[in-house]
C-alpha cells in the first residue's frame, strides 16, 4: 500500500492559504513517490475548545470535493471529540502513521494541535526529523497586505463582498444542495427557480441577488440567484433560489452545485410582481454579461 503525506488542518473554504499547503503536500508526495492526502475534522475544533462554533464556509461534502479537486487522493475526516481534544500531540502523529499510513506531514506555521494546543509546527518538524519523514511548514499567506483566513472570507460573504471572497478563496464560493419543492411562483412569472435549503451551520451570504453558475449533469449554466426571505411575497424562511438560464427540465430532488461569483444587488421588496419580474430579468442579463467576461 502506498503511504501518504498528509496536510493537516480544518480547511474551511479551501482558500488560497490552504492551496499553498496542498501544493506543498503534492510536491513532497511526488518527490517521495507517496500519495498526497489531508487529515481534517468532521466538526470545527472551536466547538469543544472555545465552546462556540463559527458558521462555516462549506458543508463537509463541499469541503471534501474542493480538497479532492486540489489533487488530494485521500481525505481523512476525524471526529473532534473529547478524546481527540486531550490526545498528546505526539500520540496524534503516531496514530496517523499507524492507522492511516502517514509517511510525512505538511502544516501551516501557526498550526496548533494536541492537548492544550501543545503541538506546533515546530513540533511537527522535530517529529519528522526524528522519524526521517518528509515535512513541510508553510508560512502565512497574505493578499493585498491582508492575512488570508477563513474568518476574513466569512466576513466578506456576510457583508456581500462576494468578489473579494472569491479573490481570497481562489475559486468561486460553492454550495451544493438538493432541489426541494417551492411555491412555484417563479414558474407563473416565467422565471422558474430551483429552491435549495441552506444547510444548518453555514455562513449565510448577505441577502440579495448574485451572479452564479450552476453545475448540473456535468454541464455549467449561468444562473441569477436570490438568497433571502423573498419579501415581495411575504416570505420568512431563508432560501437560496437560482433561476438557471438556458435550462429546461424538472430539477426536483436533483443535486446541484452553485458557484457564486458576484453580488448584484441587495434583496428588497417590490410594489408588485410585475416590477419584481422585470428586475429579475435585468439581473439575469447582468449575470450573463458578468460571466461572459470571466476567463475560461
């Protein structure tokens, strides 16, 4: 069995800082004829360590897909429970070698792990030197003088600066979900939308309309997408509703992936459905124009 070099971290968003770790992991794996992989956790460590859980950029499903898209051949998602929290850092690395065929590690320079956060990037380097394993410690990544972090990107999503979020992610913000039944109002307006329920625990982008792409059945379609409560029709629950342009078909119960690129306008209440319809059609044209300018 081919052994694996593992990048260590939570990887929420799989942003450009994470991409540097994954690139280092692939390089070390290639040099040692090993497999590149990731060790992450099923729940955010802050839940136990700090007693609160930050809203996440990605669902576990989307996070795994992104990691695999970066060439990670193995993605290990461990439970972050009390046993994991109190495990000695050296025991943690020993466990990865014994149970998951770890043969090297990559982490960020600010990585902390093990009981009371006693394990550091220096600990990983020292351990690998003792064991004769390849090791990579990746320095903090900055962009435009700003430290790249999931916290910063999450704040851009929540304030509606999707363009900056995408820049710091290094890829569109993605959301995968199953299409559920809505009120079919869009269909009566000639604007049939697919309705997605936002998974629990995710950061909610600022309510409004976004230029998106939808990935469906191996194809990509432009989509103008509303995130919010639909105030014009007295909605209350938060929904994500893409109108998939150039697509005709029954999407109910199908899984689709939304790629968010750009915030067009805030959600607002219109005097009547006719004005709402006209505005959505304008937004659809804006979406087409925006996506046409993106590099292939």
